[in-house]
C-alpha cells in the first residue's frame, strides 16, 4: 500500500504535503528528494535519528528554510514560503522547542506578540495604544479552552510560570491563531513526567478542536501515546509511514536507525 494514504482514507486530500524536497548545505544533503503528507484532523509524529534531516524538513514546511527544489502544497495549492511569517499568515503555527516566549512580558502580551490589538479610533490609530482588556479577555478564553485554569493571573510575567505552564501558553498561542496546521518541536523535551502528561493532553485537546498537528519528538512513549501515524525520516528522506497500532516502539527505532527494514505496507514512495 502506498504510504501517502497509509492509515488514512486514501480519498482524503492532505492538508499539507511536500514532494521531492531537496536542500543542500555545501556538500551536506539535508533533504534528499523527500516527501511529506499531513492529513486533516490527525497527529502526525515525525521521528528520525540526529542528522536525519527531520528538522530541515520541518523548517522547510514552516517557512524557516527555503528548499533548493521540490514542491509544498497547502490545501492542494502550491505555496512558496520564504519566511516563517508567510507560513504563519497562511495558517501554519509552530511551537518551537525554545518556545519563543518573552519571559519578562505577561501571558497576554506573549499571546499577542506581533499581533497586538490596538484600541479603536484615534487612540489606536494615531497613538497606537493597545486594547489590553480585549487582549487579556481573549488570552484567558484560549487558555480556558485548553483547560489551563491553573493560571490565575493573565497579567503575570511568563518567567513566573512553571515549564509546563510556559509550554501551555505557547501551545495556546499556536492554537488560537493557527487556521490550518500546528507544528510542535519536541514539546516535552525539558519537562517532567507530570508536566509532559499535561502537554500530551493539550495535544489531544487541540486535535479535538479539528486542527492537525505535526509532532517532532525523540520520546517514543509520547509518540505512541498520541500519534495517529508516524513519519520515519532517515538520511534526508521519508523511508516509511507506519501505524503505531501495528508496530512497536522498538521496531520504529530499529527502522529509524536502519537496523530493520520498513514493513512493506509502510514503505515510502
């Protein structure tokens, strides 16, 4: 079975796809004619060994890297992102491992970083005054949507939050503004067991709201807990797409490292 539809309804069109992406850095080939497919409403995990090219792949589809060749399609239409801002404007939000939050700013300010709401009329247009009440109301609603009720004061600085709460703010920001896709890069890497569990719950909550998620992670238990399909990346290419219900974490790691051949039904084109 062709991996493009593996584990999914083959009549469904991918919401985000890539074909034959190539990216070279001098003599180093980071992406080698690779493909990618994300379907509506799914959590797609992307796994690969260090240096496999998965980070470059994600940067390419999120606008942070411009591929040398190949095609990216969003809702079936070709797109060419030359910056993360362009991808964001198209509805693709990325939660980076570093979170990209400003610690000294409030939760509400971080939610609206680069998207601030101005006050109506002359105060907003001429004096560029912010509508803080509207921003705080919106931020609280979005945090509540994802069950982040432990954050009481929407005006408190992000630096006063725990690691899990900071991750929650970053996820809530992405979920609030992502019209089509959320990409999450190692969202539990720096968290403890309890906070990691909360982030996995956030991923389920976002999926329940209908947004597809690309999850990049080295944590196999987390991948197998929330992923609908697993994209396995090796030596710059997608070598398999597997169903976590029909494969073990150890087998997935073996395929990822080249110790085991991909299952025939999961072979990538």
